């Protein structure tokens, strides 16, 4: 899956969680500055936090004992002609989703650019060098502010125009237009996420609450100001980017907020809840990485040492194999289960011995044999199944191979093929401890990959 697509999904998860917190704890408060800061910081945090990942080691239920062979790669090409025509593969579906996402992002960005160009055109046509107030006509809105200018409908009376200009000046002084541009860009990237539209609506409402508060603080009687709002209700704004003075859906909320009791400063402590929330979301969406191949390679020189002091190597007999889990029981053959459960204690395989078993021609020939004799199952190719199968097996005292089992499986088809190849290995020259032939554990990763 495309990295950008995964990143945007993580952004969406953060944004939804933060909006739920805002809606439950903060949205009804009159601490407008705090709420505005919370929304903007939530948007920024949603963009930044997905870039931070917690690199933890995924615990494997695999015991690293015995000699670990280098990884064997088995590759095959998918034959499209043999694939079922009625099945659309998962990668194909994801590619379609990703393409649709990019197309809609381009549409949103294009619309944003058109809105900005319209504003610039309006400014160039009606700009007055001695004033930042532009009189316009032809739009069904009383007024708005953007790019350092106040736009007022020329049809308004002087008294109403003065009140609207005072209101819009508060928007300019608090740089609300920059907030709107930022959230419009964010909305283009997260157009599929309902939380971004809810945040957008909340942020625009806060802008109006702040402007109303400043107007009332300047001495305007609240009754007169509410009458002005009711008298200037028009149904459509000039631009989506602008702060429309008269938004019908906000009038009722604005009038309620004007008379609502101020939220005490102590209530700001509620914002601390965001810390554990971010922690939970971070652990949920942060990248989870398994043990890297480099880590296994670091273990190989230690676990495959050919010569150890006599008194040390004699203590490196592996403990009895752990009880098979449900998945291991499914992957193992009846013969394997029988061999593991009935092996006498004195014949338990060693981890490392003085003289390790030797495949005819050495490890290079051993890996070559596995590579050349492993057949990529046709059913796995048709279903686009690939991955790494790790097989544990024992080289017996007579050089034969037994006790092969799947330590890490991918699918029944791949697991069965990997077991088949390992069980078909020719006889080794057996390993020896104190001159006596003894059984020794081996482990080989077989990586099935489709081109």
C-alpha cells in the first residue's frame, strides 16, 4: 500500500479522536481563544504525530537454537492468464482507492485556488489605496474579511455598514483568514474524513464568537447587536474562504453565546485529557516492526560456531521442544508430532557441537538444493500469497533429517511445500560431540516472493 495513503489514514485516526475530545469536553465553553488554539494544534498534531513511530521488537514465538541457515528466496511470476477473471486483487482495489483519493484532492486544491484568485480579482478591481474597505455589489452577503481587506455590501445603510466593518475588523486583527486557508488545505487532504468538516464548522463558529465578544466589549448594546444579526441574514456567502458576517446556521448559536455565563479559568485544565488520548492513539497507529533480518544475521555467527571448549559445548543441549501451539499442530504432520513426543531424553538434539553436521558440498550446496527443489504452489500464485516460512529440523546422528516443523508459517500451501523440501534433503555427514555422532538442530528461512 502506498506510503502516502497509510499516512493519511493515520492522520484521519488522530483527527477523529481529537475532535471527539473537543466535542465532549470543550465545545460548549466560552474560552474561545483556548478552543481556537486547540483546533489548530489538533490539525497540526494530526499531521506530525503519524510521522513519529515507535520501533519496538515484535515478540516471535520462535526459539533461536541450532544452526541458522541463510535465507532462501523462492520467486515466481504471476500468470495473469491463469488468474480468475472475476476476482479483483486487493492491490488492485487499493490502487483504485488511492487514485480516487488523489483525484479528489486535486479537485479541492483547484477549487481553493479559484476562490483565492476571485478574491484577488475583487481586490484589484475595487481597491482604494487610502482604505482597506472595499465596497462591492452583486453578492448575497452583507460583508466579510480576507487578505487584510474588509468587504462590505454597497446596498447596506451607513449605520449597518459601520457595525459590520467593526465586526470584520476583529476578524482581521486576530488573523482568522489564515486559519481558514489552513483548514481548507487540510480539508483538501482529508476530504474523506467527517472530522475535518466538523472541525471546520467549529473553527468558523469560534471566529464569529470572538468577533462578537470584541464588539460587545466595545460598548455596543447586546440587544442592538442581536437585532443587526437578525436583519442581515442572507442565504449564501460570496466565497467559501471568507468569514461571512451573516451565517444563518450560526445566528442562534451566536446569540446564545453572547448571553452565556463565562467559563471559569479552572475549566481549562480539561485540556490535559488530550495527553493520555494522544498516547493511546499513538500506540494504536504507530508502526509495529518485527525483528529485522539484520538482527537475525547478528545471531548467526554466535549460534553457528563450529568449535567450542569441551566443557562448554557439553552443556548446550537444547531443552525439550516446547508444546506445540494450535497453529503448529495444524502445520505439523502426524509423523513429526510422533517423533517429537517419543524421542528419548538422551537423544534430544544439540544446539551446537564440536563438529557440526556437513551437507555434501557445504552450506552453499544445501541452500542450492532447497532453492532448486522448491516449487512455488500454483494456488498460492493465483491468490497472490507470499511471505517467509521458517522451518526447524533436526540432522540425526545417522545424517538423516527428521522432526521438521513450521516455526513461522504463511499459508498451508507454502508451509507444506517448505516442509516437503526440507524432509527431502539428502543425508548429511552427522555432527559429532566428543567423537560421537549426535543429532543437531537446524533452522532455515524460506522466502516465497512473487514478481
